[in-house]
């Protein structure tokens, strides 16, 4: 992840990020609870990449950037990008750049794919510099997030290694009083899974009591009893739970939710997973699941696309506002919430963020059927 300034985050001290290690998690499939890895069953939207579950790592950050590390074939992925409307451009530090007429860009090499898209319908910023910044950071030709923002490195040190990890740094006090960053990580082992939350504070401001209050109310620890520890500016809450009890990874940020400063509130940093099951006669159920990241008001999420069908057991059979579960106070999507959509096998669908009080929108995830 590059220096925030290289991603045009000039008025912010950092950005939110989500990282997952699907292939490593797959090694514990038999030990984990039912459905824990369901989010990785689908195929990556760009042809040539393959299944989510086969990839070494997936990162999403700064609202619109995705980075995939895997063992896919570069030529196949380049062909897939062309199918998605990208045009090949010049090489950059061993990567082939791709661009489009709209604000999207990509870069690919044998084991890495970078994509960046618009964050709203009003975003017309060229994303090529964003993709180049990611490539430069990866190849050691530009500062990384942890180099440019020491709070990011300190936060990651506090969370520790994890198979599912998210974090963010920000201006002082946007969440906890004195808080400058928060993170959450799930580290899976055969018998037990470690769940750790961390909050980083400005010098002399470590707020253990605020972290304790949050830890007592959250469900992020999967029923485990967290133990708090203060080390310098960082306060951590750690619990261990039986790996067989883990059926989801409800990563969330410790502390109060950040209010966005822009007009409508920017698009959330959130991951959605897709799983299609045929019910015969060319139709089936597409289950879309909130797999981690920020919470989102249900009324702000729409399911759009083509190929909707009347299928028994579906929550919705036509485009429109999210009709699935909303586990956060009955109106908010949180990790683990899902919707079953009736579709034909050649469906093309998109999860779209569109607040009810704004004409802005952003596509958060896309997926297509096996016969599309």
C-alpha cells in the first residue's frame, strides 16, 4: 500500500484497508465452522484470475483500489481485462498498464493484479497514477503507507499477523478521544483462533477505558472474552476462540464510526462475496454476503444488473434495494449479512452504494454467472 499522498489523499493522514489470505485460510477448512470460507467460493470478476479461494492475498484500500496476489497466468488475465473494456498501454516497472475511457485503470504481471475505479458517479479522476503508485510501492520505487505514516506501522505491529486484517489511520480524535488509528485481525490455527483489536492513540492519550467499553459491546470476538493490554500508545484487546466455532470473520473497526467529511459520505470500504448455486432449468440462487469492512445502511445498498429470475427461496428477484438480512440494529449491513438473489445462469450483477439523500453512487463489487 502506497503513501496516502500518492493516492491523492492530501487532506488525510491515511486510509482504510482490508486484507485477506484466502489460500492460507483454505488449509484450515476442515477445522473452521460451517460457512466460514463461503465468501471465497466465487470466481474473481475478471476472467483468467480464477477462484477467490485460490489466491494468496487480496487487499482493498483507499475506497477504490484492489490488489490481488496469486498464481494466475498473466496472458489470461490480460485477455480478461480486455473483455472488461480495458485497453493495453505501456509497460511500467515490469507491469502492463491498462486503461479505459472511464476512470478505471489496471496493472498486471505474472503474480499480481492491481485495479482502481471511480469512488462515485461524480469521480472523473484519472486512476492511472493511482495504479502506478501501487506498482511503485510494490517494487520499492516509492514510499509505502508504513514508511510515510509511522502510525500505520505501529498499528500493524499491535494487531500482529492475521489471515483477515483491516485497519485505518486518521486525524486525531475522529473515533476514540485521542485516537489516531484502529485495526482488527483474525489469526487462524488448527485448534484455536486469535481475535485481536487494536487502537492507537496520540502520545500520552492511551484510552484504555474507552477500548474496554467498546470490547464489552462488540460481537467481533465471536463469543470470546478479550483481555486488554496497554503498551505505549497502543491498547489491544485479545481473545481466543475454538476454531470450530468460527463461522464468519466479522471484522469491524474499534470505536465509533467515522463520519465522512464530504457531502454525502464517501463510499464505504467493504468486501462482498458471491456464491452461485444452480436450482435447475438455467436458474439458481446467487448469495451475496458482506464479508468484512465498514457497516453500511441497508437502504444505501442496491443490487443491479441483468439476468434476474423468479427462483424459489430468493429474497429478491429483481433489481432494487437490498432485501436481505441487516443484522446491525435491523437496518444496517454488517459482516455476515447476506441476500439470496434469484438469477439466470448468465446473470451479471453489481452491488451499488447509493445513499438515499444524494445522487452520488459507486459500484462496490461485481459478479457474473457461469454462462455469462
